[in-house]
């Protein structure tokens, strides 16, 4: 997207190809571009916060990313700043991540990082250093109108990241810019190769920064010690095996259960953190994953709406849009109805709402229901 008025913009430069091309596009449009590298995780420092300095796994190679960011800044001839948000990330993202896992829920740290770091702490840093506008390499679009700004899906639907931005404060989008919103990933790679950028062939980062390429369960064991327990067939009550820590599993998960036999593939249908029990079912019982409504808390509305509202929802990233009806419930909760049923709507994850391409906002899934009955209560009744 081309912005006709030249602006002074601080671009978050991560050391990857997306943010590099975003910075280039803004400079080509005539803007006064400065880059900044955010350092959010440090194994040694964060282990000190934990009070356990023996955990010295250097699992997030941010120094390599910083060196790549420096090379990109030099190639584009733009200044590069560096800012540490290690403490902020620990307090606002990682501790909340652990807190949710302790409850047996499955949080999304990328959403927390955007909310508290990239579009809060980073904005403060930008303002303190004389920048009113911020840009990133996210695949999303913003419409800047006279009555405020709207967050929109990116043209590249395979890379659209509006889902991860739904918890960002509405006002932040007034001064946010996403140069990649109207181009796709192959075009980003093409531009980077044409410019001979040092990150043109760099692989996209996957997973969570503080886990990196390491095994997820092994990482969590440092902070949430594992405790073995029974895996129970939800249909028969039979013990099917032993799990390695109920906190580490998510609803619908198939991998890592270690259950054989001729009854088809098994999946996680539910769990009880207090009893340390994991409830499983085979592929012939997929209906255990279905729900037709859920309660959502902490909804961050990015557009004014009137209730009840008919719109679409994604209950996890890359999921198709699901038609829903939303209405206020109580205690600032919202009841989201989808009578056609949706599988694996999971407490702790995000429900993000859309009106066409416009992101209306999103919140945390608290409970799921089928035919008016709480999914967790139904499981407990059966197991007892």
C-alpha cells in the first residue's frame, strides 16, 4: 500500500525477510525510515527471574537475528536502533503463558506479544524517540479513515496474520502500517532476491521464540514439572496408557499419545488438571470434539457493533471462517453461537471475529457447550 504523505516511521526489524522488505517498501515510497530490533528473550536473564540460574539453554538465537537485522539495515542504508524488552516480555507474555498452562489451557503467546510488546512497549519506545508512526512486517492491512482505523485481512490469505493482531488496542492502528498487506510471500521473496538482501533465503521462523527448535514438552518441564497420570478412554472408562503431564496436551491433539490397536487414531477429548487425568477417544468418536456455542471473555472490539451480531469467527489460526451469532452474556462475557457445530474449539485459545475482511476483534474462549451442556461437566459425569 502506498501512502502519499511522507512520514517518519520506526520499523520493527526482526532479522527476517518480511520486515526487511517492509522497510524497503516504505523507504521506496519516500518515507523517513528508521529500524529497531526488539530483543524479547534471554535465557540467562529469564532464568535469573525464575531463581534458577542452572537453566542455560540458548534456545532463541536472537543475537544471530540481530546481526541479520544489522546487515539488512546496512544494505538498505537506514539507521538501526536496538531495544530490550526482556523484562516486559517475561512479565506480560511468558508469565501469563505459564499461568494459562497451569490451568490446563492452551494460550497463544504470539497474540500476547503483539498486544503487550510490539504494539504497546514498542510504541512507547517509538514515541520516546520521536516517532509517531510504527510499521512491521505483519501480513495484514489497515484502513485509515476519518472516523478511525480498521484492521483488515491481508490479500495473501495463506499468510494473513490479522488473527494475531485482534487483541491490539484499537487506537494503535491509527499510527500502524503494514506494507506487506497487499502482496504475497512469493513476491516478498522476489523483492528480497532482486535487492540481494542477506536474508532473502532465510527460513521463516516457526514456533515460539522462547522455545525455538527445542522439544516443547522438554522446555515446559523446566517451568512446569511433569507428573505422569492416566489416559482414560472417555467412552469406556478404561485406562489406555500413561500421559507425561496433563498440562502439555491440547484438545484434539493426536500426536504423542502412544496408543496403538485397531480402533483407529486416538485424540485428546478432554482433561482434568486437578485429577491429572487425560481423556482420550478414538477416531470413531470425533463428535466429542464438537460444540455449538462458547463463552468468550476479554473481547477487544476493534469496530463498533450492535448486538446480536451475525458475523464469522476463527477459533484458531488458519481455520476457515465459521458463521456465528454473538450476543452479550454476563460479567463482560459474550455468548458465541454456531449451530452448524465446530470441532476443537478450545478453552484458552482465541476466538477472532470478522465481517468480511474487517477484523471486529477477539477474545479468549472460556467454555464450550453442546446442546446447552458444558463440555467439561459432561465428561466429568461420564468418568465418575
